[in-house]
């Protein structure tokens, strides 16, 4: 809309407002308007506030739920990490245990028994 038209509409509203003030039954009409309008306005505003706040409340509750879920997920992830590290350590330990190096020549054997046999055969 053109600014000039807006100004014209505004001026018209001001003129109409001033004109309505000069009417003899204006005050009574104004009181009636307030009386008639206050109920619906209260209902609208009240409903709006309830809707707004309940929406915010719901959002906050779901956020808290998400946070709680996040917490659980983080705990799970940390647990998985710890388990992975533990299993890695186990693997390395097992790997070390699996290999039996001959103390004389350093040749590695899968079992201590094999290494002992090797020692007996090659070094004694
Ligand atoms: Zn050896």
C-alpha cells in the first residue's frame, strides 16, 4: 500500500474518532463497548496465555527428556569406549601371552610347550 493512502486512512480514522467523541451517547456507547468487549478479550488473552505457556512447558519437558536421554547415551558411549579399551588391553595381553619367545635365539612360538621343545632340540 502506498504511504499516502495509509496516511489518508489514518487521517480518516482520526476524524471519525473525533466525530464519534462529539456524539451525545458516546460515553454510554464506549462503556457498552468495554463491557461487551472485556469478556471476549479476557477469554482470548487467557486462552492465548494458556496455549503459549503449555506449549513452552511441553517443549521444556521434552528438552529435559532429551537431556536425560543424552545423558544415558553418553554413559552408554563411555561404557562402550571403556569396554573397547579393556578388550584392546585384553587382546594385547593375549597377544603377548600367545607368543613365547625363545630366550636364547628369540624365535617365537605359539605355545610355551613348543618353545620348550625348540629349546631342548636346538640349544641343549
Ligand atoms: Zn631358540
